[in-house]
RNA sequence: GCCCGAGUGGCGGAAUUGGUAGACGCGCUGCACUCAAAAUGCAGUGGCUUUCGGGCCAUGCGGGUUCGAGUCCCGCCUUGGGCACCA
């Protein structure tokens, strides 16, 4: 196959479309992308976040993410690993359901169409995906095990039911997610959103908060993602303090505070309107006002209730008083919607002097404001113009006068613990995970309600609970799931006593589907277990996971939680699912995120058709740092194509006469090292630049390359542009594909150059460069510098100081 | 408001982590090839200035540390993303 000399000028034309289809077909025939999961000796699990198969098809953002992950997977393969790179579809959920309603179709028929389209597009990108292990969360074979996972949590007491506030759109007759509410209006229809209380299933993720937080210290993840999780979990230390209610023998009011040191400044208490003790506390005279206030806040949607920053704080007085355990003073008890039932105890001690919200509220209702913390230099009794949240010493605080606030936190808590008025507690911002969805398109929650036996789990051997195909899956005004209207499905015998009972009609959240999919891929051909123990031990945890930071909290946190639970139940040997996670950046266009409303969406099909998948993949990676994303501009793609054209030509024109050029071979060694290092750390843009640079050397002055100069470059380019690499590898006469080969080794002796350009500065300014040996001494360098006319003219006096960085720089200070 | 991140030529972006700022690519200019154009190849390309040797200015703005700062420190400005009454 080696080319004879002289080379004919006209070689075959680089036709990416034909060539790419040829290799995609051949990979399929040869099962190139299907590692032997049982026998693999050096398994490497390269995971990418599976897509939601929308009707619009694959998005450039998807291609960017998948190509980036694929390049890493292919690189690992060239390092000699057996790489498993699976793909699947996250196809349940409200998006699919709403889309089906909109076009008047049924998700059971629409989803397969969308998946088919996605699969076709994904194949065209040339990913190293093992399609034998493809999965869809909507497949009963898959969601059988999603339901199984629900049952495991139920068994362990981690799944429970309680009433919770949800956003309800009266027009669409449905529960909305927080992100579907904009300024209190439904994102889709514009109707005013209400708050409703519905019975919902929850997972007790808060039981795992401490562990989820703690493991972040050691897992190898992008810092930005870890920090997002830390903030989301939101651990805060403080105390619960009990306030006795004056003239009321009932239980005391318990508040949570992170500032027990400010207790002497607590001039009133505030309860959330939904707080269970509100009714008991309210006096007869105030009950009408309190009731009116509660009705008013209940009408608000959940989101705008929490968005009150700019809005005026409102509230109502209960008529009752509590006793401040520190001062013994009577302080009024109020109800206000700025206190949330979900956080802490749903009640706070208000310290208006040192909390902005309390300050605003106290001003509005003319409640007393007392300063109890003062910076060292200020007057303790000067009136406050705004809440002081800074550091300082306690004032107006009885026996704690003058104690630094930071120190006072624990001292005041200890003192009150002694009075049985407080206990130290840790609180988390993280809430339990709402699993229920009052919708149709999801896996039914496997629970049966019996009048005698209560909520019973569906026995595991009766899974899956099949989602029935019903034509009328439109949600209605009742807030009850559409499945409840399907009588023959809804009525079932109780698994315990056999009496007629009713199925749970809620389906589960899509985040549950995706919380465990990585466990299923390697075991997708096992029907009797969710994941096979031997295979799982071999392939998991995932070696490399790449995905977007839009899933930094929910998906990644939920899948960590589910993994921990399964670990604790003995189903898994590890408790963290992803050894290494890297967040990729966002592809933008014209300075903005691509979106239909902005009209700046790029259709990947057109680009692949015009330029080829290899060029498109490589171009996307060349836009900018993979972990930061980049700006997509049509213009730049021609440069990448030109690079591949030149590679094509170089390979076809390569000769085998004589020896390769030493200078070129040196550059090649440096390139092998650079591309290897950069690709490993996902610095794809600089890896590509290094290959282009080498190409410029290779073809400088229209020289024809020696085959030994080109062949390794074909391997370097293979992760980025796998099709052309295969074709050229075959051209060079190799029997197996390029991905059967090993990443080229570089010769360390050739990487380092002996002759260097030593930079000479005078007073920190570059004044010249001298050719010198790499290991030149300072003395020798000085005399070279003095001998250089361009440099010596700046050396106006005796050197005061000489800085010499061996092999790099000489700086003469005069 | 809070938490992350980013500001470098006409443009996308490099810079061994304190040591030649602008790699690589796009665009632009010139030349070669061509009847011509496209494609391709070669050369040039931060700004100002120059007696053509060079000189000065330049990494969002203002200070500082250092022989030396895009990189470190202090104070601002702009911008992208995420979260949001979390007590």
C-alpha cells in the first residue's frame, strides 16, 4: 500500500459523506464498538448524559457534549482500555406528554418516532456507542426496575407520603414545576397559578444530606459542580430555641436560628401561615384577621410567595405573646408569609436589629428594634438605619455584654441549653425529594391502597405495573392523575388480603428514571435483575461522566442518593456512582444561548451534510475550551476542514524513501506528547491546535511527507475525526481498525531540544535573544549577552543584579 | 441580594501557572497557479512611530508587590450562568 515515488499528483478526493457512511457500516459489521463486557480486562466506562428525545431532533448542544465525551472514550480506547460507551433515551415526562397533547398524538406512538430520529442522527455523528445496550426509560423492561427501586426505598422507610404545596394551573388543570411559573403566571397559558395542597410521595434524601455533602470532599468532580451541590444542600449550624406562650399551657413555640447570639434582640416571633400551632395561639379577637391572612397567602403560588424580595412584607398579629427566655420579656407573636413552613421549624425569632427581613417587617408594623451587636468602634445605642449583619461584640445582652458575636454563638446556646430552652441543631436547605406527579406519562408508583391494610407495596414478582395505553390522558381539574379514570387498571385486589383495592395513580418523577440508568446499561440484557452483580462490580462506578452543569444539582444529587441507598441495602459495593465528573460548557451563538425564540439555533444535520461529521466534531471542539463552551460561528469551520483535507493529501502523497526528516520527527514527538496530555484533560482546543501546527511543519514549503511522519498523526486525530482516521489507517495497509492500535509513544530524547533561544532582558525589558545550549551557565550567558551589540548597548553600567532562569531567561539589572 | 465563571488583536481563542503576550484558526492584504474566477499553495497581518537599526504603547479600569505581572494582592466596572424571603 505504500506509495511509490514520485507521487502522482491527483490522489482520490476526500469525500467525507461516502467515507463516513462506509466506516459507520463497517463498525457495525465488525462490532467495533461493542466491548466484551464479561471478558474485558481493562474496563473503562465512559458515560454521557442521555438525551430527552424531543421532536425537534438532536441539538448542537447535544452533539457538542456527546462528541466531547466520545473523544475522551476513544482516547481511552487508544490507551488500551476496553471502553463501554452506551446511549439511551430519557423519554418519560411532562414535555413528551404536553407535546403529544399539543399535536393530538399519543406519547406511546410519538416517542418511538422521536427516538428513531435521534438514533439516526446520533449514528451519523460517529459516536463509539455500543447500541446493543441502548435503553429507553419508557420501556417496561426498564421501568420495571425503576419501580423496583421505589420499592427498595419504601421497604427502607425512605419513601413516605405527606401533604405538600404545589403550583396548580387552573387553566391547564395541572401541577407545574417551579420553573414553569413566571411571575406567578403559568408559563404556557398565562393563567394565574394557585397553591394547592396535595398528598405526595417523598424520598427522604435529607437523611443523607450530611453524607452527600461530606463525600464531595473526595470525589473527582468539576469544582463548579461540587460547589453548586454544597450550596444546594445548604448546611447551616444553629439552635432550636423554645419560647413559652404567655397564658397558654400548650406546647412552647420552637424556632430555628443560626444567630442564637442575638437572642437578646428578639423582639417578636413569626410563624409561617401554615404553621400547625397558629390556630391554638390566635386569640378570639384576632382570629378573623389571621384567618383572612391565611386564606390570602394560600391563594398565592409557591414561586411568587418565595420571590417577595422587593415586595412589601405582610403579616398579621395573633394576639398572643411569648416569653423571651433570655430577657424574660413578653414579645408578640405574628404570622407572616416571609417565613416558610418548609425550612427550619416554620417559625423564627425575629431580630430586626440584625436581619434585613425582620428589620423591614418591624418597620412596617412598628415593632421594637434593639441593637445587640455593635462593631468595636460604634456607639451601642445609636439607632439603626438598617439591619446590622456584620461582626462585632454583644451589647444590651445581659451577662454576655462585650463578648465577640462569633464566640457568643456557642456560649449563649450552652447557657440556654442549661435552662432547657435550647438545643444545638444542624439544618439543611435541601428538601425531601417529591416523587409524585399527577400526570400520565411516567412509571406508575407501585403501591396499592387497601381499606383494611393501608398502603401496600406491589410484590416485586408482580412488577412491572404496566402503564396502560389510554387515549384520554389529559389531566383534569380534580388534581387526580388521569390513571384514576381507567377503572379496570385502577381496581385491583389487595396483595395482602385480596380484597378489592385501588392502585396509586400518581406516576414518578423523571429524575427517578435517570437516577439509576448508568447501572442498567451494562446489564441491559438481564431480565431477572436490575443490574448483574458480576458485571456491575467489573464496570462500575462510572470512570468518566461528562455532562452539562444544568444538571449540577438535581440529577447528579439524586443519582448519588439512590446509589448510596442501594449501597446501604447491600445491592452495590460503592456509594458514589461517578468517579470522575466533568461539566462541559455551553455552546452559544451571537453571544447568546441557542434557543428557538432567539432564532439562533443551528441544525447539526445541515452542517454534517455539508462538511462531514469529522469536520463538525473537530470544529465544535476547536471553538474554545470544552469545559467552558464557545461561540459557534459558521466562518471558522472551513479551517478545520482544510486541516483534514491536508491530512488526507499528506497521507496519500506520503513516500517511504530514505529516512524521515529529523526536525519534523522532533516536532512529531512534541506533538504526540502535547496532544496526549491535552486530550486526557479535555483541553481539546489546544490539542487540535497542536496537530494543526504539526501539519504546518509537515507540509512546509510544499514538501511531501515521509510515511513515518504522517502515520502517527492519523492515530492522534482518530478520537476527533474517527472516520478519516480509519480510512487513512487502512490506506497504510493495516488490517485491524485504527482503534485496535495503541496511542503512539514519543521518544523523550527527541522531545527536548538541545539548542534554545535564551531571552535576555535588561531591567526587565526584552532586549534580545541568543542561541545557546539548553544547559548554558549564567557566566556563559552573560558573556554571550555582552557580545551581542543589540543587547550590550542597553547595559549602561555595572550590573546590580542578575537573574538567571536556566534554559529560559537572563535578566540584567543595571 | 448570594454563589460560581469570564473580560487578551477585526473575530474565536493560546500562554509551560510569575519569565519572549497574541500559539492555532477565521478574516483581511499581497504574490504564485488560471484566459478569468473558485479552490489550492506561499508570504504578511496588535496599535502608534521610525533616519528601516529600532523605539514607545498595549491583556476591562485604578492602585500595589516584584528584577520581571495577562498570571499574585487591594479597590472598582462590565458581562455570562445558577440560586433566591433558608431565619
